[in-house]
C-alpha cells in the first residue's frame, strides 16, 4: 500500500495542523497508510495545543514534485569496475541498455562505458595483453582451474602455432606471458621452466602429471577450457577489466533527489541517452534512459482545510489528490479523476472530521479529541465567530468531554498562549496566518493575526505598512492584515497604501487610515474575504 501524505495550507493554523493529524489517525485506524505533514512553520497557538495534549508535531513537507527516485529507472544497471568486459556486455543485454555505469567496492560511481566503446575496443584495442583476474578469465572462457597461485593476471597473450623447435628458438618466454597451448609436452615444459604467468589448455586437453608437479614447484597458474586456441585468443580479451576501457571517468549524472522536471530540462541541453543515477554520497543506484519508459507513481495526498492551488504545497499538480476535506469556498485545484471531496459550511475542518469519526464508529482518543476541539475553538474564536454553526458547537461539547477540559477555561488559555507577537519579526507576524486569493487575475493577500499585543502593532505601524507596500509592488494587487482582538470582538486593519479606497468601500467606512478598528469583523472566510472580493470585482483596480 502506497503512503499518503495529509496536510493543510502553506501557513498552517491550528485547524490545518490538527485536522491533518486527526484525519491521519482515522484513516490509519480504517486500514490506510498515511502520515500527517505540515508545509509551513507552526504558530504559537498550534505549538501550545500540541504540547498541551502531548502530540508530536508533523514533519515538514517541502514539496510533492516527482523526483528521480520516483521513476522506474534501471536499478540493476551498474557493474563493478573490475568485472569483465564480457560480464558487462551480458548485463547490458539483460537490462536492455546501451551503456553501463561502473562502481568501486564502496559503490561509488567511477565511470561509464557504452556499447560503442566496447565495440571500438574489440576492433582497435590491444589484443595482445590483458589485465584482469584469474576468475574473470575462467568465467569468460568457461574454464576449469587446474592450478592457481595468483588472483590477478597481467601479461602478454601468446598463441602457440609453430613447431616446438622453432618456438624454442624464436620465442623467449617470461613471467609476463600468458601461453595458449595444447598437449605439447616440450613447449609446456619450456613454459613452466620460464615461469610464465598462466597456461591455458584448449579442448580441455589436460597436462601430464610430471608437468603438473613441476608447475606446482614453479607456481604456474594453469586452466583448461573447452574452446579452441583460436576461440580462446578472441574471447580472452573480454576477460579484461571493464574499467580498462573506461574513458568517461566523470560522466553527467542525475541525483535520485533531483526533480524529474529538472532532469528533462537538462536533457534538452545535453544530448545524451543514458544517465547514471547517484545519491548524495556519490553511490550509483542505476541508470535512467531518456528513451526509456520512465513511468512513475505520483505521491498520494489528501488535502485538509484548503482546496486552492496557491495555498497548497509546491508541486501539487504533480501529485495524486485522493481526497479533499475543507470548509472554505471552492478554489482552483483540478484532478484528473473523480475524488472524494467533502465540503460543508461549518466553522472548522475538524468539525467535519469529528463527523467522520462518528460515521465510521471509530473511538476518539483523548489527545486527538483535544486537537480537534482546539481547532474548532481557534477557527470559531471560542464559538463566537459568525462562521460558527450548531455542528461546531455540538462537536466542541462532545470533544471537550473526551479531552476532559473545560471549553471556556481551556479556550482562553489557548488564545493567551497564541496571542503574543512581541518576539516575532514584522514578516513573521504578517505571514503567520496569510492566504492568497486570485480575484479577476489580480492577487489578493489577506493575513489575520489574533493577538492582545495591539501596542506592538501601533509602535511598528510604519514598518508594517512599508512591508505591505513592498509586497504589493512585488506580487500582490491588494495586501491587508487584520489584527483581530478577541476581547473587543473586532479587527484593526493594515494595508498597502494603494488599497485604501478598496478597504474603505469594502467595509463601508466614512474614514480610512492605517490601524483603524472595525467592530465585529473577525472572520476572514465570511466577512473579510467576501467584502474585499466584491469590491475588487465591482471596480477596476489599476
């Protein structure tokens, strides 16, 4: 069963995080294999909630883009650099590739050999000398060991084709020679006395017992093979180390953590067919072919508390969205196949997930109940927001009993823990709960901060406005931050200077200025966003 990630939006609030954890628990109890994730930094409130109910924070998810490790590349297409050319060629045939990466004992990529290079070696290479192991020679020649004293074999190949007398007179043998000779006693005796490196006997011809004993005393390696002398002289070249013909000691590679889209873009610039795949340690993992099938499995994901492309994780268009659980207006996320999309006009995603627990008759543990309760209290401002429904209130009461907390007492404690922003930077305050929306091809950014530290906002008003102006110049047409005061049940607003008239018209204000307090405006979903969107849609904004 493939792993599924469950996560909320880019600026995770308490509902986004707690809903991910609760839904993951539910899906796993029903036999699934899921992991909750976050795609942004946790705010103070969420940290307080997780600590209070002793639940670990979900790990961070950077993106769900398809990576090379998700591709079905040739994961067996590599060979040790000291393997024989023959073995390398056979592996290339088996894996149906035209090149093979080379590795050392630590699996580190050391090179790369193509079929063309093997062919070039067989045509133009040195056919009179080999540098390899005795095991490679035995395997290549289908030989049997008669006598072994060395593991590594380096030497010149000599095929005996002349008469014994002439051979003795014309050929001076040394320890650097490899002799291919049949059952010719005098030449074998001469070779043993000369202490040649290796004797190869064709047609499994064997060797006289007296010569065997003499060879033993002189430490002569001897093997026998069913092939003829002519076949041996041709085949033995293939026993050479594959690294002997490696001319690509620094090949173009791709890392298994690289994005597949980046790989495809790279191949447009580099006209190669095959690319060794390595990890961050330089270890070779296989070979990816530009012309191969390169099929892959997308990352399975479930989205909670959002359904808008701009608010989701990077690369969401490359993932398989299995399900969406959300209580916001419909965004712009499309899927290639029908999915389970649960949308309901309630104040909190966790209210919907509570209903799912009830529907599936799955018991809710105290920590999970505590998380869902916290999410509901956070999203509905302790059940006082205009977004609050009877469903939210019912779920909160039930969850409070399971979590063994008093709603009012715990809720105030939670909001107090979340409200301090004095140690936060201007950027962190703005982005703590910030969402982007596309309105008539114009980007609207709305941040909301729930705090009792209004003095901090007033003291740094110019810095906040300057940052909002900069954001508007870079990306947004309208960018506004609502500082919501839970006690006064309203919000102060800060906005980029060019958005002053939009703010004035959106909320029916007679006067407009930075930091103005608007009573009863506490809900981004039902009050802030709809009002601003209506004004933007009704007016031409330059």
